[in-house]
C-alpha cells in the first residue's frame, strides 16, 4: 500500500493514518556451514547477551562467535585457528 501526500497544495490536510513503526529486528547470519540444526551450544562462563564467546556445533561445522562476529570455525576441510580440521561431519557434542 502506498500513500500519496500532497505537500505542495495550499491548505492540504491529509487524512488520519495509523502507521506501525515496529522496532527493527536485527538478524545476524554469521555461522559457518549451511545447517540450522544445532547439535551443541556452549558459552564462556562470563558471556552475556551482548558480549563473550559462544561455541556452536551444527551439522558439518563448528563455529566460535564473539559478540556478533564469527571469529573462528572448523569443518572437515577448513582448518581453524588451532590448525586442525574436524575428524567427521556429524558433531554430537563439544568439549571446550
């Protein structure tokens, strides 16, 4: 739906409209891999909703996120910061 406001005509008064300016929902797509099926999620003991590292295992990828930034990830073909790859692509659990 569009609204045509005429601001050039003298004496123009628009009809009353109710606009819904809902809060913006921010979505971050930062995890490695393509699966949304998470098999394990861990967080540092001092992590909060806005800071700290979160470790997320999904099918075929292990991601390390600090705040909203992917800082490291591992797959069977990609070596992470520890210079290692995943041994297999069906992560069941993680141990930090």
